[in-house]
């Protein structure tokens, strides 16, 4: 099968990676691969903050969205679960 299907590489602008691409070509990059750099062994998130200036803004926006969703979920759960004092009062009525 390998001999029947031609393998082509993407142009560098379609898949920029710090390991094998220079900084000047990053300006025209359409996608940035946050690959592991075997030379530095730098964690990917640390590299993302350094390589992609918008990363911190995007990361904060996602964290804010996740927090808001968690708060909405917590609020919905609280509305479904009766509070402890009310629950005890209901039990007292049943016992009388």
C-alpha cells in the first residue's frame, strides 16, 4: 500500500513547529504545532505561553467559562436538593 499512495509533506506555513522552523517563518504560519522540543524538554503549556502571545488570554477566557458553567451547575443542583432544615421540618410533619 505504501508504494501505491504518494506521501506528500505540507508546506512549512501549514504546520510550523519551533523544533524545525525558524522564528521568521512563524509570521506566515497557518497552524502552530506545540510539539515537544527534544532540545529543551520544556512543558507544552510553558512553550505555548512563550510561542503564542494570545495563549494567556485564550486560557483565561476558557477558565472563566468553565467557572461560570460550574457555578450554573452548582446553582441547578442546589435548587433540586432541599435544604437540610426544610428537609427535617418535612420529616417532623410526617412523624406527627
